[in-house]
C-alpha cells in the first residue's frame, strides 16, 4: 500500500477521536461559521471572475479559485485545540464547511471545468463519495457510540491527545507527496509554478489574517484563523486534478507547505510560552 493510501485512514482516526471528544448534540451553526464560509465563496468564486476579466491566465485563476474555496482541513481540530480554540466550534465548522464546498464547488466546475460533460449532480456525487468515508463515517460512528455505547465513546475520548501524533504522521506523508508533486509537474512550466507559489503564499497570509480578525469579533481568534487558513490540501488537489486544469493544483501543493510551516511555528511559540509560564509559577 502506498503512503498516500495510509493518510485517509489516519484522518479517519483523527476525526473519530475528535468527534468522540465533543457532545455531538451540542453542535450548532454560528455566525462565525457563516462569515467564514461567506468569505470562501465570495472571494474564491469572485476572485476567479475578477482575475479572468483582468486577463490573468486561466490556470492561475483556477488555482486561486480552488485555493480559497478549498474546505477546511479535516485535522484542523488537532492544532486549533492545542492553541486554545473551542473544540465544538472547530468540529462544527469542519463538518459544515466540507458539506458546503461539496454543494457549491460543482456549480463552478460545471461552468469552467475541463469536463463540461459532467453535470452538477454528477460532480456532486463524485465529491460526496470522496469526502464521505473520511468525514461522514467517523461522525456517524461517534454519534452511534454516544447514543448507544457511552462507555466506548469515553474510552476513545480519553485518547483524543493521540490525535496530535497522528496529525504529525499524516503531515510527514502529505509534505512528502506535496514536494514530489511540485517536482513532478513543474517541468517546463516553472513560470506558472512560480506565480502560483507566490499567489498561494499571499492567500495563506490573507486567509489566516482575515480568519483571525473574524474570530476576534466572535471571541475565538484561534478558531477563526485556523478554520479559514488551514486547508484540506489533499482534497483541493484532488478536485483540481479531477475537475479543473491539473496544473492549478500546484497552488494548493505550495499552500500545504506554507500552512504547515506556519502551524509548526505557532505550536513552537505556544509550547515556549507554556514552558515560560510554568517556570514563572514555580
């Protein structure tokens, strides 16, 4: 089995531990969720239209579209909760945002994709089949455990801290895939790759920044930044390769590197502050 085939199982386990650690009955849509998703749709889709009207190359315009519209990372709760975000807020948005993108993206893919023969419902079905095993299944299992076997749910919830190590393992695999992808698809198109690398860095900074600003307004700065900035790059790369010009997926390949470097820095800074505060108390 290739390493890339292991990652979905790791993500499945991370989500199962995350869902078991929250009361699913308490998950509610909030205005924070609404504004973050509104940003994704308006800036992602609107950005594509504006770039094309300004004469920007189709592949770069599609790259920006998928880079902003791409759903939040399935493992976002791992980093977010360590940094202090509300677990229920993060869990709610993980579910709702992935479903929202699954519904909105097919409209754009039908209009501008390289496979116009694929109808909205066909594209919707393909995307749903992709996200269901890693997103819906752990949610259903956690709900069944909380409803019918609470003790089993408690056992898994006690091990939610293990999700960090699973995330680190998944990160190791995905970064390797990302670097390999850039090298494999960069031959002869380095100019476009360079532009997408720059654009993805800009998008990463903007989305984390705007997300933190929105989150501050609703009392959770960390959740806002992570939910808008941390992308499911594997899902986005797959959508770009399936429905758009495949080269556009390099945007998210680069984005994956930037977001994980930023998250690693945030975790390092958080750990350093925690250790300093601990020394002061002693």
